[in-house]
């Protein structure tokens, strides 16, 4: 499969994960929404790396993916914010109870950051 096709497939998966994140957030499944946001950004950044000929980098660490993809500081910052959700949303002992209002705020910020990473990634990928 050509690089453009592979990158496009990764971007589709990223957009699907973001759609799932929105559904989860609307259903008050905030942990799932946050994890789906992290996953969407991860897949979008991997699409950029593939498109640029760097190849598939098998990591969940979003800051390093963003840097390898040549992302600007704003995108690296968004990736950094999303990075924490990989563990926090999966392990009950990884974070203290924030309360529902804080959880909603963090989820909304995760959605915004994931959207920003995907938008930037789509602009980078040559299809």
C-alpha cells in the first residue's frame, strides 16, 4: 500500500476515535472519551510520520510523536496534554478523583486538543 493510502487510513481511524470520544463524552463516559481523544491524536500523528517517510513509530508517547512529525509548539503542547490520558483513563489508581465538574472540563479540553492535532495532521498528510 502506498504511503498516502496508509496515512489516509490512519487519519480515518483518528477521526473515528474522535467521533467515539464525542459520543462517550455525551454519555458521561469521561474516561473513555479522554482515552479516545489520546488515541485519535496518536493515530493522527502516526499518519503524519508515515506520510513524511519517517515510518510507523510504535509508541503511545504523544510528545515524541509530535516532535518526530515536526509539529509546531502548539501541537506538541496539545499532544502533551493528551498524553496523560493514556494511563489516567485506564488505571483507577493513576489519578485522584477530580469530581464531575473537573472531569467534564478535562474531557472538553481533551476533545479540543484532539481536534487541533487532527486538523494539523490532515494539513500535513499528502493524499
